[in-house]
């Protein structure tokens, strides 16, 4: 791809002169040029003039543009991305075929140093700096939310063999996407992709390595378990997890430094050779807008009330809904409810880069919104994608893109009556709520055993 582009009527031109003409020809920067340079050039560097093939920077930008594309097929999205790349990097001659592009993407995506992993880590490093670090903490904690979702894949023979079938009867091949989401800025922090039958808890164990020490992890009832909680605590990560009837707790073991009426212990029968995990059980009333108080949600945390009051715990768990909004933006607004790739390897790459693309859009918008003094959680995914797709098509100017992204905020509409589905509208999810945790008083034998195990661990 080669060739520049000149336009008249926009502000901010640069001029170039040639040896055959005395007049300068105005050359205008592409609207996305500064944004892409700021996002990826510190990590990948700018390709040299005359470079051929797919340099890492151009490949990463092309994958993000494909992720932002609205066309139905990957080939159509790549064609639109190549038209943008010709203006962004006129001195780079890279290929324009889908086969060459996806091979280059797979070649640079192997191993722990894969291009998509490097790009994800680079965006993660910039997340906490949004708004000058003002939005790093919420309610006194650097809080993260963990959750997962399944993404459908085409029903090709390769996908059926390589991915298998997960979920309910009649579903096709799927990939499991587990995300850690930063509650303060609304940015995806880290994610893991696996087969549709992969374990969310297993994904979280690997993702927890990216969390800063002292962080607070907020999760739903699917992330309960003695082994998982013990591993997270050993990594220095605090917990705020919803517990339900799937969790059995003991009271009165006497192992905590100071027991209160909220103290309970996680100590399953097959872990009696290890010390019990003390937790504080908080009953938070879930608010239902304009319909009075909702049901009580039970939360377990390892933090005392002095460090995490009940009101703060309830507020932070309410912010867990942000990751659900992120999944909705990914599937509905970005249009990635179903992937396009016909092989498992390409489907994984497509899913990874789709998340990188949404994370890049999220970062650009959240930073612009925060710089104007607004909460970065108020950014609108739909409005942001409209602006970025408009800029990718060469419309607008580079100087005004940041200002337009700062205006991509949700409206202040507040619902005045309950939301209800249309008559006859199918409801896909019929999962029952977790219910209340099972708490019972410990027996004298359990108290004696817990004391012995605890003393043995302290002595060791």
C-alpha cells in the first residue's frame, strides 16, 4: 500500500516540497494518526520508510481497525483497514490479502511474547494513569472485577473438532472469554481465552498474576472456592465475592484474630489438614431503581469492617455491573456476538484482537472524558465507535478527534418506571439466583482440629 492523500478545507496542514515544483502541496495528517501513534508507537516503534510486508506496528493497527470494522466478514473489514493504512503509513508497502495478513498475525501472535499480549500489557500499563491517576481507586480501593462469557464461533468442521460444544443443548462451538475489569476507569485489565468448556476459575488464577499487590477483587458467586481464595490471598489480593447456597461456612472456630458477628470460615471437608480461611460475611441490600429495596446479596471478604465498611462493600459490588456492560458493548455494540474465523487458532486471534480493539477505543474515550473533568465510567461505547469509524474513513481532523471523543458520554436519562420486556420476547437466561450461604456453628471436634492445624502452620 502506498500513496498519500491531500484534502482541502481542514485545519492543521503540513507542507512538503519536491524538486520539480516550487509550490508546496498541503498534506494533512489522517484523523487517527496521532491517536494510533500515541497508543502503539511507544511499544512497537514506527516502521522505516520503504518497509515491506507487515511491520509489527502496522499489523497491530490493522488488527485494531479490523476489530472496529462494521462489515460482516473479516475480508471486508481488512479491505477497509488497508484503505486507512495507506493514508496512515504511505511509505510502507504491506500486503493487502487476507491470507497474508492472518498468517502474519498468527506468526507474531505465538507464545508469551505474542503481539496481542504485548499490546494488551501496554494498554494495561496506561489504564491506571487515566485522569492523572484520580480514578485509580473507588471507595478507597483499587478494585477489579472478574467475570466471564462465552462467544460463539462458526459451525465449521475444524471448530467443532478443535473447540467442542459448550453450554446448553443446541449450541455450537464456543470460546470462553474471562476478563478482569478495572472498576475505577472501566477499562479491561487482562483477559484469558480458552475453549468453551474452560474453567473461569482456572483463567482467574492465571490472570491474578497481573493484579497489583493489595488490589481488591470483586466477583460473582461463580468464583467461590477454598483453593482459589487461598491462592489469591497468597498473591496479596483481597476478596469481595458473592456467596450463595453453593458455599458452606462455619462459625465459631476461633481462628481469627478478632471474631465478630460477621465472622465465618471457609473450611471444606477435604481441606481439614490445612488452616481454615476466615471471612467477613456482609449482607448488602441490592437496590432496585424506583421499585423499593431488593433482595439481600451476601458478600464474603477477607477485610475487616474498619478497612472495608459494609456500605463501601455494597457500593463496590454494585460496580461489578460494569463488566456486564463491557460484555454487552463487546457483543452488541461492537457486533462480536459471533466470530467469523473458521479455525480455532484464527478464532482465538480474532477474539483477542477484538478485545484489544475495544480496550483501545475505551482507553481513548475514557482518557478524553477524564481530561474534561468527568467520570471515565460515563463514556459511551456506541458514540465512541461511531467517532472512531468516522475517523478511520478519513472524515474529520486529527486535532478535533480528542474533543469529539470527550463528548462521547452517556446521556443523563434516568428511568422513571420499571423496565419490562416486550410481550412474547424470549428470555434466554433462566438461571436461579445463588440464594443464601449455608452457615452452621462448628462442633467442638472441629474447633479442636482447627486450633491444632493453625498452631502447626504458625510453628512451621
